[in-house]
C-alpha cells in the first residue's frame, strides 16, 4: 500500500485554519453551512438501500484489474484490486455522499454530471437529488461491470463509458447548461484544470461544482488554488476531502476553509 506525506501535512494546515458556524459573518454562507449540518443530521440514517449496497461491496472479494487513466490510486500500486478494497479506500463516506447530495439539491438539478463513477455509491446519492438526468462518466471498464447492476435501480442515471478526455467534449456539445458537476476522476493537475475549463462555459449562477481530493497531491492542491482565483467563482468552500464552488452573482468573492 502506498503512502504519501503530502495529504497528512495538508490536513494539519486544514485543521489549524478550519472554521465553524460561529466564525461565519456572511449571512449567505452561514445559512449555507447551517443548512448543510441540518441536512446531515436529518439524513444520516436515510437511504438504507444505498448503504446496503455499500455493505455488499465491502464484502465482495472479486479481484478486478483497473485501467487507471489518470493519477492512479493513492493506496495501491497494482492495477489488480479486490472490490472490497476499492469500496473501503476509494469510495466516499456516507457523510461526504450526503454533502454532495445537499449541494446538488440546491441547484435546479436538471442536468447533473459526475466525472468518476467508481462503484456508484455517490451516483446513487446524487440520483436521489437529481430532478432531470444524471450523467456519470467512468473509464475503468472492470468497475463499470460491477457498478452497472447497482445503478439500474435508478432510471435517471445514464452511464457514459470510456476515457473521459474523449467522452466529455462530445457530451458537452449537446448540453448547454450544467446545473451540478462532481469532478472525481483522473486526479492530476492537468486533467482537473481541463475538466474545469470545459465545464466553465456550461455553468450558470445557480450551478454548483465540486472537486474531490483537492489536497491529496501537490498537483491537485495547485489546481484547486488556481481554479478558485477565477472571477466567475464567487464562493469556494474547502472541506479538505473536497472543494465546493458557487457562482451566484452579487456575492462578495470569498474563500472559506470549513469544519466538517
């Protein structure tokens, strides 16, 4: 199992800088943050069917060969992995899945994009908040074979298989507006910047964009710091495991590091 000191050092910085609701002076951000904490407390025991999927994945000893198209896994050097290990080390926690769901629910949620399906747990949580269609992109064929069965529960999910660098541009040609996007694939500086630039032309003032694993490598940390400088981004929220971007006009441009 691989180990990197960088995420640990980044977490120490995050821990020392993070704020809670008592430090928030902006009424909008205060409402957003307290809304999130309320949403978590009210829904932490919800969605038992999805959590049953998680338990089944955590017990699955099937070995698959992952064709990583980006930075690879932070935990494994070999492409051969047990489904149970992928579920344990590479899937979001229930708490984070609910965070993504909460922010998705704040948008019109007609066109929702997820870059990086993985085992589909986040896909299911997002599908619960999607009013239109969720398009989830995945390049690892072996994962998709295991994931597709779980995703069939939802008729508002469409899986886009293949290398995202090839599938995303064609998709965006036919989707003028993106309400919510989750970037959780190919964790490199180059890919993250590229995805953001492609999506930028399709987001609007009520869109929300989330970037996963913003601190697990120097490249991802650099991409996050570069992206949040963009003038169209009015609010960035750093929850360590992910970063949330909002584009609402009229807000004073601010960056927050928040307890979670």
